C-alpha cells in the first residue's frame, strides 16, 4: 500500500479487452474501495469505438457486475469512482490521435504541460504494442527526457511478443521511449501469493535449502492444468498455442523461482538476476533431443472451436522435460506439464527427493511410492505439503506415504490480494521485483523458439477432454 497519497493518471490501451473486463476494472475499483488509491487518480481508457464517457462508465459497471459479482457493494462509492473514468477514441496507427490523447490527459489530470504521474497500461494484442509505443514516443508521451517532475511508467501485458525476434523488436521500441526502470512486463503468476511464497519458503527456512540441489532432489514436476478449453479465445489461441501461452511465461517463471540461487538482497534486480541466470542455463532442446524431451497434444474437438482452423496443429497440451545445466541442478529433470481441458484445474510444483541409500522397509522400487516430496500447491487450494513414509499401524512393517500440510487460508485469516491488485500497486510504487526484465523475456523466448523449431510442424497427439493429456513418458 502506498504511504503517501499519489496523484496519477492511468491510460489504459485496450478499453474493451477481455482482460480489462475480467481483471483490470474490478481490481482497480477494489483498490479504490479498500482505500489503497489514496490520491487523486484518473483512468483514461483508450479504444477504437466512439463512446461517451457516460456510456463507457455504464459498460464498466456492467462488466464488473458480470465478471466480479459482489464487488460493487456501495453504489454511492461506485458512482464517485465512475467520475474518475474517461474514455478516448484512438486509432492506434494515427499520430494525430495521440496528440488528442495528450490533450485529454492534460485536461483530465488538471495539470498544465505533462508533468503529472502517468502510467500507460497496454492490454492489447502483442502486434499492437510496438505501434502504440512508437506513437507515444513521437507524441512526446514517452518516459525518457522528461523535463518536469512527474513519473512515467508503462505496463505491458503478456504475451510480450510472439517469439524472440518480435520480443527483441518490442524491447528496442519500448527502450527508445522508456528506460528499463519505467517498464513493467506483467506475468500475473508473479502476483500470486503462493508464487511469491516460493522465495520465502526456500530462503526463510533453514531446513530446505541445504537439500535443494542435485545431490538430494531427484526431479521437479510443474503442472499447470485447466479443466476448461480455450473458451471464446479461439482467434488468439490458434495463433499462439500452449507453449507460448503458458510455458514461455508462467511455466518458466515457476521453474526459475524453484531453481534460482539466493539473491544477494531483495532488490528487484538482485532477484531478477538470479532468475535470469536460471533461464540462461536451461539446456536448449534441439531436433536431436525433441523426441525424448517434448510431447504436445490437442484435445478432441479443438478444431471445431470457434475461430480455430479445421486442420489446426496448434497444441493445447505440452509436456517438456527441461534440464538446468548449472552446478546446483545438472542432471535433474524439471518437467513442465500444462494443458487445457484436462481432468482438473490445478497448478502445483512437486519436488521429489532422492530415495534413501538403503530401503529397509520394502523392495527398492517401492521407494518412489514414499519418496519425500515437497508439494507447493499454487492453486486452487493454496497449500504446502510434505510427503514422507510412515509405518502403517499393525504387526507388519509396511510403509505408507503420509502428508503434513500447511493451508494458507486456515493459517492466515486476512484474504490475500489477487495478482492484479498486487501488481497494479507494485507498478504504482515502482517495485519491479515481480515483473519480468528484458533479459528474462528474451531467454524464455529463445528456449521456446528452439522447441518450436525442433517440432517443425509436428501434429499434436490427440487426447480426450477430461483426461490428463496424451502419455508423456519422457526420459530427458
Ligand atoms: C493466462 C493464459 O496467461 O493465464 C490463459 O493466457 C490461462 O490461457 C491463464 O487460462 C491462467 O491464469 P490463472 O491465474 O487463472 O491460473
């Protein structure tokens, strides 16, 4: 939460985006309702259509009611929030429209010149980001060389580019208008309480870190499963696929959080340095290793989804066996498995420890049944479990796996913030720890590009809706 009242104007590109409707408007309103936005703030939403401020406010209300029922619990308060919402029609290609936007910003913020604090939020398809940034710069709205006291920031939603080449181009374009400290690349997974807790779990407890390496850990399994399909996002999804939608960002960020070295301190760059080093150390998958490293799948019926090509080869499931080639992790498989329309919605990280040197209590193979595990359940239940073997009560000595469990909600009474609450506040505060730095974005794309090249148009294996995807017997 901000200590001092901060007056700012947020300019949101993508007024009608799905993300704005589902997450951004409700989160902004809640932050205001809870008193986290203590200064004078305004939100200028930018869209293509012709809409009055009034009509836009009505739309925002409808969207919040639809996607976040219960959020508007005080009509009077909501009405005062609405007075801070404005709408501006912009043709993103036309520089003149950015000059009008500039005038609107000055008018709305009530500040002469452009000295107010300005946060640009890009909730637009990746192909539009370079155009927007170029025009912002040309209209004098960029963050570099500001002549008066306010700050400027830009938040960019994922997907950040569509491959290494486009991400680099976007980095160059944004870098010509904003400096790295002004750029906030969002991966909303990093705003999740349970993801932020990975660092705390590892580095605030003495008992895990000494074991957290190749000498004691046999494998790491990261699962990001959803029990629903692509919903109404066929056009986006069919061009994107699961590797780019989930593995490139959420999956690799989880892996980096599990595998990173302790940072020298908790500054944003110290933490991001360590994550970048992990991504840089991930062994590239090539056409020689693709067969044993990657399985891709597509759920039955995917090709009949709206806006999906009838002969689509887009993957809705992927399992990738990664190796982190550094001193700590050499030889330990990190399997990321993610998919749509699977049996359950669950995100978890399972760290499986090596078996003891001798198994007194059963055949050697039985160790995998009781091997120690730390299970970081990211969602939906937010828990951490430790699995170990225990003697089943009775005359014979039979070992069973049992679990010790910590449950976030049971242990802490205050509800956590949602990722968007937290990340919006962090961006306003200028805290970049949970935003992706330029080098990490590029390393992640290089990893995914290599896989996609090696797959060279492979037809995904089909799998039934509600299953766990195609078989994934990956050896690495
Ligand atoms: C988004 C992906 O980044 O994350 C979606 O584009 C996915 O395909 C979503 O469903 C999952 O996020 P969460 O927070 O609901 O698990």
